[in-house]
C-alpha cells in the first residue's frame, strides 16, 4: 500500500474511533503516522479534538496552531479553539475564535449556538441579537441545505452543487434551495443561470424578501441597472430602515445615473455607521463621478481614518491624479506597508499610492522602487494561479490556430462600428477607452462582463471539476457558423 494511502487509512480509522468516543484509541492510531502527521491537516485536527475531550487543552491548542500554520482558513480549527477557550472560562478568546469561524463560514451552527451563550453571559446585546438571528435562519434550513451553504462558504462549489441538485430534485420549488443554487451559479460565474433561477424564485414566492434582494443583486452584477432598480426600489420603500436594502438601492441609483440621489442615500448609511468601508468608498467614487473632487477626497480620507490599514483608500486618493499626499500620509503608508498584519492587497495599494506620492516629490528612484514592490507583491499574490492560466493559454493556442481563422474568415458580423481595445494592466488601455468614450458619437458599452459571461456559457453550466477538460475553447471549431 502506498505511504499516502496508508496514512489516509490511519486518519480515517482515527476519525471513526473519535466519533464513537474512543479518543485514546484514536490518538494511538494517529501516533502511528509518526512525523508525517505534521503535514496532515485532518489528522492534526482530529488529534486536537481528542486531546480536548481528554482535558489536555494546552496540547490541543498546540495541535490547532499546527493546523492553522498549514491551512490558515481551516474553519473547524477556529471553532475547536472556541470550545477550548469556552471550557477554560476565557470568554473573550472564545468569542473571538467562534466569531472568526462564522466569518469564514456563516453556516457553522455550533459556533453560532456557542456565541448565543457567550454573548448572553457577557451582556453583548447587539452580538446576541445577531447570533440569534443567524442561528434561527440556519435552523430553518434542512440539513442538506445547511451542508450546501457550508460547502459554498468554504469554496467547495462542486460538492455544494452536487448536494443542492440532489435536494432540488425532491423540492423543486423550495425558494431557499433555489437561492443557494443561484449562488452556486453566481460563484461559478454563470450569471444568466443565476438570474433565471432567482427570477423563478420570485415568481414562486413574490413576497420572499431574501429572493428579491438576491434577484436585484444579480441583475446589478449583470449591469441590468434599470431592472435591478425596479426590484430594489420597492424593496427599499417597503423596508426603509433596512440598511442592507438601502445600500443595494444606492448601488442601483448609481447604475441608472442618479448619482446625486445615490450620494444622499450613501450619506444616510454613513450617518447610521452601516458598513462604513463600503459606504465611504462608494460615496467617494460617486462624488468623483459628478466632479465634486473635494467631497470625494474627504470620503477617502474619512475611510482611512475609519480603517487605517485599508490601502484602497490611499490608492483612490492617488487615482484622483491631482491629489498630493501630506508628509503625515506618506509616513502612514510607509508604516502600514511594512506591518505583518496588513493584507497583501492592501500592501499592493499602499505601494502604488506611494509610487504616486514619491513621483510628485520628484523622488523618482523611490517612486520606481514603490511601484516595483507593489508589482512584485501582486505577482506573488497571483502566482498561485499561474499553472491554471498556463493551461488555459495552452488550450487557446491549440484551438485558435491560423487554420481556424482562415476557415472562419467569412463568418461573423461585418459592422465596423465596434472598437475593441486590447491591452495589459497599466498599459494605458483604460485611459484610451475613456478618451474615446468621451466623444459624443462614441458610447462606452461596458461590454466586458458580457463577453466573459458568453465564454462561461460556452464552458458549460456546471462548476468545473479538477480533472475535467472544459468545454470551452474545445467547442469553438464545432459551432455552427450562425453562432458567430
């Protein structure tokens, strides 16, 4: 038996023993893994659970530290930490651990249940209300849909899709199931499917508030601004104090060009301190769109005062093109780009904003170094996608040959009207688009999402599996000429 298979067998045996309460036996099986357990996330997690059950909490926490070193987003490790801290009476640490778990996966019923208990003990009325609401909503779902939601939250689209479709075969008009199926399609970027499912859900249950919200959101994502507004506006009118609906309403107002009205609604959200990061950013962009640059700058500054490590606030200031950073702001960016806790994307934005700041000071060496650091960080952030991108490029090169273009040379629309700008990031293509679209006889059509959606439709309706050869671009030579 190969070593990996043998290790998996031992881990599976340990899991079965733990399920039946044989914790010492489970630990004995895991001991047989030797040093290899240090690279086995599931094995380390099972070990932590067994140690907690045997009241060896310090050792259990050490095992969980090893789990999170290997898999920083392993949800159950945070939940297990919460159980340990709760048993030790460290309520603040327990709340932090359970809160982290539900942040990663909002379908963690046990974590919400623990938070209800903890918030009640600590007198946190706001937290208690939220936890009770979330727990109640989860408990309204069938176990199958809870599993779908959990798999979705953890990015396991294929598994979520499989469970959801099996459930929907027996419950064809279950609106909650339809919402989850639509969310799977949304995550798989099959947006037309998501729209159709949610449109059907609203027909089946016109009064279902969640389905209406989801439907408006997907219409907005598909840039069907008028349709999105026609759904969001009545929702906001019926529930004027619901800030989530108000935020959606503001986004649709921006989409239909009612930017001043959108600004007023966003200021209401800011007054209510609702999702300030999103509200300040969107209001800043809205003010910039209508030419009110001082107000936009004020929004971006208030945004970084609200969240000092949010690099996009500074990058948005830099993107006004005319803003000059103060020495204090430059020192702030230099500080936060070095902090370990600052996210990679935020560090990228800090470096790009510093590139602009140093350039304004005519310190071109420092400016180049900041841009170079930002690009290097961004490359590291995206490098994990390289193998998949290489596969995609290889597939396209194999299909889109000179012979294919020659064979299809007489196919397609002959209109000379469309102007497609092809470029790379930071190559100036967006600026060129903006210059052209500013002409009275040129319309910027926002077509890119539709082109991407078309390729995804050609790719097929189900989420791709790891070993499955995608339908697109393989299908291109097989298409009838009318499709072009």
